[in-house]
């Protein structure tokens, strides 16, 4: 389905003909100036030095190109009329989109390092798509043997959580919850590793948090970092107030950071190698900073992945980024 929808992006609007997004940049610019801006071919021919007949053939004949000499003349003309951008090493697939060190990244690194060195709980909260998990994975690349990473879900019991930790440590995961806690604690005492739990709001119940605290206390040499939405921090604070006996969970926290969506400057830096017009770039920046679940890095990456399939490193414009087929595909990918 994805391939079919990506192919459908070739037809975008009333003035974009089929195949437009696979045209050369010279043909695109000629089409925009003549069809969208209404500049007569005779005027373009006069100012560029390329004959009107060649321009007409280039514009209307499929597969025709006027040759390097005439293309160079067109490029020079487009540059003089501010319709051309020099090659800036544009990327053509999502894998080449580099991760940048944002404030979020630095906050996440702080919690991970502090929890690891302080042998306590760390908590990272923030809206979906703000880059929490991506930042953790950056840290893990630099500390591959120093931590384990697991993802929680709402169906996990106490035993399931400890079993997942045991499996990540590479030890026998058979047995009941209490025996598993003993195995995990013994392994972590001998080979300390930071435990990182993503989607930790899914296990935000007292009995499950108490299980993690038990592992933390029995080893005394590790840290546990929870990555979650903002509700978990409120819950942990509340249980320490409502149930004094459970304040020991709250008291084990040595680092907490509440991260936010990227700033406008951070969004611009992340997107600087994406070839797009001003409208498309501003749209992507707005979506990156949107914190209501409809935006963020994950949503924008899905959009870019689809658009790169359609245009490669050619320019992403307003018609492509607002197309119904792109919107439907992104909504499907994020549902």
C-alpha cells in the first residue's frame, strides 16, 4: 500500500502534471516561471539565451533535454532571477538525516549519567515525539556495554518486567517473580549495568515500582532510568504524599528532567539538509514543535520518508507537503 501511495504523489494539484516530481530541476523551474508565474516563454528565451522553440520542446516533450550548454544557460538565468539554489549536499533518504545535540539530548544524557553514577532512579518525561528515546539511543551507542534497554507495555505484570530485564541481561528467565528478582540482583551485583525502561508510564503502579526499587536496593551498584510522559512524575510524587510508607520510592530518585519539543532553531538545524521551499520548511518546523500528539520527530520522519521516496533529493514544495495522499499515509503510519 505504501508503494502505491508514494507513487500517487506524482499528481499533486491543478498545475502540477503527472511526473512533475521526477523532472530535472531546470524543467521544474521553467514550468513554475511560465505556468505558475505567467512569464512568457519569449521573455525567458530572450533573457536566458535559449531559443523559444527549445524551451517549448523541453517543457512539453517527455524525455527531451536541450543539452548541457543550454541547461547551463538556464541555470544562470534562474540564479539571476532568484529561482535557483546552489547544490547544498541535500539528503535523499531518512537514514542520512543526522541527529543533532539539542537541549533535550543534553538533559537525557544528564539523567542517564547521574543515575548510573548515583546508583538511583532517574526519570525523563516529556511529550510524545520530543526526542527522548532517540537521545537515549545516542547515549547507548557511546555506552554499549554499560546499560540494557527495554520497552514496557501496559500488560506487563511484576514477573513480566523482571523477566524482560533478565532476558536483556542474557540470564535464565525461568521462575517466579521473587526468584527472578534474586537472579537479576545477583547478576547486576557482579556485572553492574544501567537499566533503561522506555514507555515506563505503562508500568506506573506501586507494586511494579516497588519491584524495581527492590532490584535497585539489593544491588546497590546500579541505576534505573524511567522514560515516560509527564503523568508518571505526578504519580510518583503523589504516592509519596498519600502513602508515607512508599516515600522510599520517591527518595531513591537522583535525577529528573522534563524535556520539551525542539526549539525553532533546533528544528531548523535538524532540517537544514532537507531540500524544501520556504512554505514546506516552515510546515515541517511547525510540525516538529507541535506537542499535542500530532507532531514531533516521529511524525516528521514518517513524512520525510514518504516524500524522499517520491522526490529523492529534489525540492519538497507546498503541493507535496499538503497533499491528501501524504497526509493519509502519515496518519496511517502513526495510528
